[in-house]
């Protein structure tokens, strides 16, 4: 997926125009520590990049040490990892970066 923040130097301005000023101000004022509306827009763009970046849905990664397995899935329109612990069988979703080797290992004609 495209990294929106790096593709256009004016992305913050473009996003601010697309997101209602009123909505950005409401979100910025929510909570005990209000933040500038520009910070809200920056956070929205960063979150979009984080969720959309990374391995495509359907990718499988496996930790060779713990035997844990992670499947890239789409849940409610959000790409995330469905992780199963190889030792306990416990399951959780992870929206972070998983850098375990891709499984099954990809072979080439020369290997």
C-alpha cells in the first residue's frame, strides 16, 4: 500500500481539507489534554499508513524459536496479524510489525 506521508509533501493540507475542520477540532478537544487539530490529522494519516502498510493479507509467518504462527488477515477492513502461540495455543491479534520468516519458505529453482 502507498505510504501517504511520503508520497505528497502537501498531504497534511489535503487531508485537513478532506476531513471536516469541525470534526478535527472536536477530536482535538476531546480528552483531558487537548491537542492541535493538525496533530489529529497527522495521527489519522500515520494510522492509515500503519494499518495499510506491510505484508499482504494471506501472508503467513512463523517464529522458528517458539513455533508461533502469524496469519495476515483483514478484520473489519483493517489488516492485522492473527497470532497463535506455538507453545500454549493462545491467540491474539497484533497490529505491529512481525519480522519472522515467511512460511512456508519460498524456494527458487536454484535451491
